[in-house]
């Protein structure tokens, strides 16, 4: 713009949408770099947690019920694996999204005459953007793919948020957050504010992403209504993902597992019922599995009715069998420790590969 | 099940979710093959249309306004390019989605003891499924990615549906459908039933996909509520995409462009205003572009006020300039023909590559 | 706060959510007054249009096809009736939404002792708010009802937007907007910017409302995650409705129907096929309806094949019947004029009743 | 149809949409009666629970943290009050939704000539339906209002589902369900299957309702795409609400609160920290509230650090004050019992009023 004689060539043959979409893509390039870096940072912190606590036993819950033992390292790995996959997806979608737009009024670049394609190619090169496989004024599947990715990323950290809301409950208390929310009138409380924020952002991102999916049904060569709907949506999605990853990083960097509470919750009523499955399979070495399961089921009822631990009842019933392992949580965590360590290695490898 | 002595090993160490999720994946493998084949078929038909009508001029519309000329081949290519991209995305997401699930009650496969991972690997091999990078009972980003893909596919054909609803309007009539919907009382009408179905399916698919995105926030090791929400959603999404592609195929296989109506609509009021941009750029060879644009804007107003064609006014004003090309729609379609042919080649290449 | 000795009583016994929710309701009271006034204003302008053009014939379109004649007044009434209904709904939901919140830490107001309910009642009175039927920290159906209402209001004006996008198309041109959007390079275009904005806002409002519906599933006595999700959503919904009504008012206050284009589009091809239904029913006075419809269907095909108007063919076929009325659009608009006038009266009555 | 001479009058002047929409409304009339009856039945069962357990103390949780005492009766009332409000809303929306449609091809009923309105009025009377304030082929705010209501109803019972998922957790166990879901391999578990179903239905209903909101933006006189989108959505919403209420009824009819677990959870660590707020307000009678709150906050930290109950520390510190009430959960439930009983009365009154 310092060269007035060139001013008339600005916007030459381009339509406003070319300018706006190319500018959008240039900003998105910055945004996805930030998102990728944050994904890497959260994954790295989760890798540390997974490794440090790879063998720390805690109760796995299914349908909200204490099921069988797992380890905190495995739980952290479960929060982290999706983040690595999201990084892989991002690498795949980048060339579909980070493309220049220069197609003129109706997508034919006609005002530039025969040299249009060459100009478009040089512009892509100058800006370091990919060349699209055609004019994309009305083809919004790339942008919508990025939007769905943002929503999925936000959902994946919302999952960690939901788990933390549960794990920090008064009755559970297996995790303490580095930064809780104080209550104005109840000093004993530490509200899981950031985990709740993750949950809220996850809901909002999931809800608004379909505006972008719907905007794929862009009418004719350029559709102002669909385009404006994108403007009202995409920035919110990128910000939701960015804020969620930021909050997730604050959490993973400061949360502390509480081994004593974890141990207590592995056997909340002292009956050792969490070992029922392990006992069934230990017995299945000595009798058909259906019979073993039926027997253990009855034994569980007996334990609950009499208030006596399952291991004691089992020892009485089968004095000759060696069943101790079945009642040792640490011996019953299966692949948990290995899964935790495998994630830590994968996260480190992904980080080394430059993401 | 013909071997009773093996019956007890069925479900051994697996949880019901392992069985259900693996069965789901086996069915999804069939489903995505069908979807991929339909994408390929629709793309092939669009490639034929794009090639056959690569140079057939028609009006491009932006914001619902006749803008500048394009060709019907370019329009067909614009419907088809996203389908090729969706096939590329599907190839990428297959290994993330088509994975076996065998992780036991709490994701640790503990009931299988140390041989668990080997059993899981052999099961994957036997079923021809990929091995996941960890237990995925609670990691639903893969399934959600497929759901978002189904919604985006449905959206891309809904785009063609929306365009056909417009192009078959009484006032436009640039496309005739092979199969219209008769009106019960208005014999002159041919309702665009299949294009409307595409639009409806696109809306529904976009709306329900976020249930799957939301279900990424799966609580703890297995979350019945999130899982059931998937059951109520994923089949609908796959069916929406499948039905939409089926309807799209019926349309692309039978629709007929109407060159006479296309020609008429290139100049609906006989004033030739669609050539305004071309005239501006032709004049910009002889004067600064801003001046050219201002002048043409004034000339357009004059044309409308006096009811005289823009080309006549231009000839009067600049008798010495050769401006004929600017008023020839076929000469003003820029890259449209080349884009149409390039798409046809790309579609054929994708088909040859086996999708 | 000017009385330090009272400062300790601020927040006494209340929880932060009481303060925030009551403040929200006070702001919503302002917001819904503005929304109601804007609904009334748009309805009043539509009433004027409906009355002024009650008998102005134009083509009705069904499935995008010219169907039979209606009037522009009837169309304007169709945009306006939902707005009157939305005002009625708002009157019903106000007492459910505009309620004070004062229920203390856990919804029991226990810190206030036995005088709690009296304090709550006086606070409601002092603020001019309704008293809820119980603590509503966790009962969000009222707030969600308002959110759904905002989305429905936005949808109703988006409908007008969609119609205006069609009616201002180059090929149709039956409405001119007072304020169009100029194109940077195509001087002949007037982009329907505000109608497109209405469409975009309608999509976004529809998409985000379910966050509020989902937040009805508020967990336990107070759920930070659900509550934060509301914060991220409700303001956007109120603003979407407010902006949409503002834009709608700008449109209804300045749009101008184009009778000449309307007349031309009633018979786009000069064959008079729009009168097919009227002819069928005129003939049904002289023959069974099925026979009449079959005959007219055949005649329509003949008209199209021979390029001769339907009225001429009918006159030849039934020289003795008086069928002129069937071919007079103004005589074939049925209840359109009456519907337009009835709406104008209803809108005026609603305005007089103070909304 | 037994009178062939009348057959030709079937469909006379009506369009197919008149038939389909009127039929839809007749079915919806049945459906909303069923929904209303189920709402009444669930509310009646909740009223019984609220009354029977009006004074049964349990911990209220906010942000997932044990906050202060409430009663199970108050919790049941909190599940029930929204249902009464939904019944009130239904009564309001019935006349807006249950309206006949008879408006002919383009909403003008022109084929019926001047007697059209009379025919429409008689048809409404004969079918026992309301008369609309105008043709509603394209005005879908009524149908969308019903859809949003279904989603909100489903959301309100999903809230009970979410609470039951938490209250039946192994670590909490304050509610037992009459019908649990057995685990295939873990006999100690009782999965909250129906509560999870409520949660799943709530998510799905919230997600698909916006299709109906979006379909309010119905284009022109009749829009096949928007109409088909309704077909794919409304039945699902009605079924979701109906199934959710059915499941809710099964739950409320059989669930059993567990007073012993409730008592235990009021003080999970034996420190009595749940009484912190009550102590603050008891002290606030003797010192400024800020000082009271600061002091109690410090005392809570002391209690946690030393593992001594808050009441013992308070008795030591203020030997002369009578603070016993502050440490009695039953005395600290504020309005909970009264709220529970008030809901029971309101539910009974609503039932007597015929709903």
C-alpha cells in the first residue's frame, strides 16, 4: 500500500470471499499450530503421570460401579491416547484446510484471463499455503472437518474433566487438584472448577459444530447465509478447543493422585467384592466357567448378607486352592501398567517426531 | 456353538462391551465399504456430467444473484470434488475405527492373565481388524470421527440437493430431473423430491452427529449412558449417509441440463449485465481499474434505466475498443472448463486406484 | 454498600448462584422486554405490508415450483402470524422464568433459619420478580424454555430471510430490499445481506439451544459444569434473537414488492399453467373430479408440447363453458386477501393490548 | 369410502400436506395424552416419595462436593416440580399445535371457492381439533414448540437419571433401584441401566430438537425439504419422551432410599465438616459474619490436619455457646421438609384438576 501505482492490482480479479477466506486460513494456520502445541504439552504431562503412577492401583468403574482394579497410570494413558490420535488427524487435515483461495467472482477466475491459475499458484507459494484441487468458495468440507476436529478435541479433554469431577467428589477423593475453587460459605469444599469448565466447553463445542456441518450444504457458487453461519461458529470452536487444552494443561500439570483413598475405594465395604471376577477366573481353572461364575455370585450374596469378606468365605470353601493372587489388587491389574508405559513411550516418540 | 465343550470359552475374559463393539466394527466395515462404493459411483457419474458439459455455459450465482458465467461441467465438478476428498478421509480413518475390542471388564484384560495381549492380537488377525493402540471402551474419538464423516458426506450431497432444488425451480428450469414428484392437484409441477430428501437428510445428520461428539466425554472405564447414546445415533448416521448417496446416485444418473434455459438465464433481462465484470477488466487494460469499475457501474445503471443492453452502450462509448469477448459468455468462463475436465480425470484416477 | 454496618448481611445465607441467577433474571427481564417490543414492531410493519398489498397477486411456490396464485399480503401475514404467537408464548413463560433465586448453599436456605421463606418473598417483592415454586438452582427448565423460545423466534424471522433470499433472486426479483449489499466487482448485483444474516442467525440459534436443553439434566443440587454451559449459551441466544429482530425490522420497514415481476412470474412461460388447478375445479362442476384432473393434466402436456396457452386450449375444448375466472389470478387467490387483512387486525389488536 | 359417489370429494381442494398434517395432529393428540398421563403418574410417585421421606436427611452436593444437609424428600420434589411445570406448558401449547390443516395447494383454499373457510371450520369441529389462525403449511412454530417441549421433558427425567447414576454408585449407595442390570462377569455390580437410558434419551432428544427449530425456516408456501426433515425428527422426539417417562415411572415406582448410607455420607470422614456453614451462621449471632467465616475456615483446616471432629474443636473454643443444633443434620435441613411436602400437595392438586 506504500506503492500507489500498485493499489489497483490489489483485489484484482479476486472476490471479497477470496480475501476473507485466505485471511481466515492464514489465521487458522497460526491457530492449529497453537492447538497442536497444546495437545503435545498435555500429552507430555499425561505421559509423565502415566509413567510415574503406572502401577498405582485404583478401582476401575463401569456404569458408575466399582468393577475390577486398574492403575492410575492406565487412567492417565486413557486420557492421553486420544490426544495423540488428534495430532495425527490434524496432520492429515492440514493440507485439506490450509489452502489458498483465489477463484474470482464465481469460482472461475475469469477476470484474470489465462494467467489466473499461475497467479493462484504463485500466491499459494508466497503465502506458504497449499493449492486447492479446485475453487472452494462453495466447498466447505475442509473447514467443516477442522470444526469437527476442534469439537472432538474439546470432547476428549471434556472426558478428562468428567472423570476429574467424579474422582474429586467428597465420597471418592482419589485426586486432588492443584487449584480448586473455594466456596463462599462452605470452607470444606474444593470445587472442581476447571474440570467443570472442560465439561461445559465440550458440550458447547459439540453443539455448535453442526452449524459448520450444515454449512457444507452451501448453495450455488457462493452462499452468503452459509458463509455468515461459519463466521458465527468457527471462531468459537477454535477458542473452545484452545481454552479447553489450556485448562487441561493446568490440570494435568498440578493434579495429585491420592493413593490412600484409592486403596480404600478398592474395597469400600471391606468385603473384597471387587475381586469377584478374579476369583471366578481362578476357579475356572478347576471347574467349568459357568459353574465358577454361579458359585462366586452366590458367595458374593453370602458375603454381603453376613458382612464377611469374600476372601474368607473362599478360603473356607476351597481350603486346598491357592487363591491369594485373586485377592491382591496389584496382581489383578492385567495390562494396566503396560498400557500406561506404552502410552508414555508413544507420547515421547510423537513429541520427538516434532508432533 | 456346534462344539459344546468350547462354549465356556466364549465371552471368556471379555466384557459384553467387547462383544458388542467388535460386532459393531465388523458391521461398520461392511457399511463403510458400501458407502465408499456409493461415493465412487456418484463421483463417476458426476465425472461423466462434468466432462460432457465441461463447456456448457450457465450463470453462476452468488448470494442468489446472477454473477458471471460458469459452465455446468464446473458445477458438476464442484459437487464431485468433495466426494473424492471424503474417500481420502475414509481411507485415513479406517485403521482408527476398524479395530478389535478385547479388553475385559475394566479395560485391563486381567481375566486372561499374561496371555491377554496375544489373544487380542490373534483375534484381530482372525477377524481382519486392526489392533487398537490401547483399550477403547471409553475412548470413542474413532467412532465419533466416523460419525462426523457420515454427517459431512451427507452434507456434501445435501449441497447438490440444495442446488437442484434451485436449478429445477419454475423460474430457472436449468435442470430436469429424471424422476420428479407429481403433484396431486397441480399437473404442471414436478416436485424435486429426491433433492429435498438430500436436504432433509443433511439437516438430520448434522444435528445428530454431536451426540457422538458429546459421547466422547465417556465417563470412567465404561459409561452406559454415553454408550447407549451412541446406539441411538450411529446407525441413523450411517443410514442417512447411505440413503443420501443412493438418492444422489439416482439423481446424477438421470438429471439433464437444459442448455436453452441456461442461455436465457445468462441474460434474464436482455441487458447483458452479467458481463459487467468482464467489461470492467477489459477496460482496465486501458484505464486504471478503479476508474473502469466506476464507469461500468454507471453504465449498468444507464442500461437498466434506459432498457438498453450494456454491450450497445459500451460500443457507443468506446467505438474503438474491441470488447466483443467481454460479452461472449463462452469466452468468459475462465477456468470452468479446465476445472471440469480436471475433476473428471481425478475421479477416474481415484476409481482406478480402487478408491 | 454506603452503610458498612450492613455489609455483612450482603450474601448472608445466599450462595453465589443465588446472586448470579437473580442478576441474570433481572437482566433477562430487560432483554425480553426489548425482544417483545421488537416482535411487536416487526409485526406492526408486516401488518402494514399485509394490508397495503392484501390483494396484490403473486405466485405461490410449493417445493420451489410455481403452484397457484396467492397475494403478497398473505405472504407478509405468513411471516407475521408466528411473531404474534411468539408474543403470546412469552407472556406465558415470563412467570416461569422471571423468578427470584434465594435458596442458599444447597437449596434449603438453612442458614437463614425459619425466616428464610419470608426473606425470599420480600426479596421477590422488592425486585418485582416472581416467587418460584421451589429452589431452582438445579431446575433449569424455565431458563431452557426461554432459550428454546429465542431459537424459535430467530427461526421465524429466518424464515422471512429465506423467502427474501429467493424473492430477490435475479430470476425472480419480486421484492427489492431497501438496503442491498453491493458487490465489489459486479455492479449489477444487490446481495441480500440482511436476509442472509437472518438465515445464519437462525441456524446458529437452533444449534446452540440444545446446550440449554441438555443443561436441564443438571446434576445434584448445583452442577458447575451444566451451569457454565448455560453461561456460554444463553447470552448468544438472546443476542441472536435480538439482532435477528433488529435486522427483520430494517427489512420489513424498507422492502418493496415489485408488482410487474410478480405478474410476470405468475405465468413465466406464457402458457398459464398456474391455472391448472383452478381449471380442474371449474370443470369438476361439470364432470367427476378425477376425470377433470386427468383431462387437465393432458391439456397441460399439450400446452407445453405445442407452446399454446392453457386458456386457449380450454376455450377450444369447452366452447360453451364460462371458464374465464379460472384464468384470472386475482380471482383465484382464495382466502389470501382475507387472511392478510385478518392478520393486520390481529396485529393491531395485539399491539393495543400492550403486547 | 363405502360410498363411491362421495369418493371424488375426498381430497377435494386439499393438498396432500393438509391430509398428512391433519393426520399427524390427530396422532399427536393421542401421543400428548399419553405423555401427559405419564407425567402425571411419575409426578404422583415422586409425590409419594417426597412425602414419605420429607424429613430423611441426606447430603446435598454442589459441584460434586458434599455441601450441607438436605432431605431425600426435597430431592424427590426437585425431580418432580419440573414435571408439573411441563404439564402446565402442555396445556398452553395444545391449542397452538392441535389445529386442523385445510388450506389447499398454496394455503389459500382457492379450489373451494367462498365456502372454503366454512368447510375448514366444520372439519375442525368434526375432528375435535382447534382452528388455526391462518394456513400453517409453512408456519411450523407450533410443531417445533411441541418438539422442544418433548426434548425438555426428556431432559427433566434425564436429570433424575443423572442423579440416580450418582446416588447408586458403589461409593455412595444412597439409592437402590428396584431393577438393576446384572454384570456378565462381576456379580457384585448392579448397573443403573434405566438411569443410563434416561441420560442417553435426554442427549438424543436435545440434539434432534433443533432440526425442528431449523425447520421453522420453511421456505415459501410449502417446502418439501423442511417438511421431510420434520418427518425424520418429530416421531423420534415423541418416542424419546414417551420411553423416558415410562422408564422414569419404573424407577420412581421401585427405588428405595438407603438411610444408613445417607447418614454415613453426611459425614464421610467423621470430621463433621458438612456443618461448617451452620457453625458459621451460629457464630455470626455472636460476632461479625466475616470473622465467623474466617474462624470456621481455620477450624476446618485444623480438624482435617488433626483428624478431630469440627464439633469437638468448636466446643473447646467456645465452651459457653450452645452450638449443638449446628451439628445436627436434621436441624439443618432448612426448608427441605416443607418443600417436599409442598410439592406433594401441588402434585396431588394437579392430579385432582385432571392434569
